[in-house]
C-alpha cells in the first residue's frame, strides 16, 4: 500500500513526468531538412533542405505530433517541377499527412 501511495505522490508532484508524456518518435541520424510552412488545403509542405535532395528518396517527417514516412514523388520550386533540390533551397513537397512548421525531416 505504501508503494502505491508513493507512486501516486510522484505522479502528482511531477517527479515522474516520463510516464505521463508521450515518448519521442525514434529517428536515426541528423535531420536533412525542416518544414518551414504547410498549406493544408493542398497538402503541400515547404521544406528547407540541409543537403541536396532528389525525388524518389524516402523521408521521415518527425515532430511533436507528426511521425510518418513517405517517398517524395514530386517537388516544386517557384511553381516549376524540379527533380533535385539544392542545399539550403526551400521546395514544395506534396505530402499524404499533415505536417507542422518546425517538424524535422530525416532520411528514411
């Protein structure tokens, strides 16, 4: 009974926050980009890449409430389709799920 009471006290006092919060998604390596904007009506994420990136590569979007993998099928820059994004370039990517500003993009 005492153990149960001490566990409840820890939970209420906030000393054991790990058991109350959602675990962070597991990702490997350094991020290759970051979402700078999201257009929900057309499901397009604007991503700034840290390295050259090509269509056909798989990516993993990861954030506080975002966690999914997807193959990039198309990219646009200045409303024109491109096959490869340069380092530091912001491009539009059609995504299948909602992303948020600040979400990180990893190589999948």
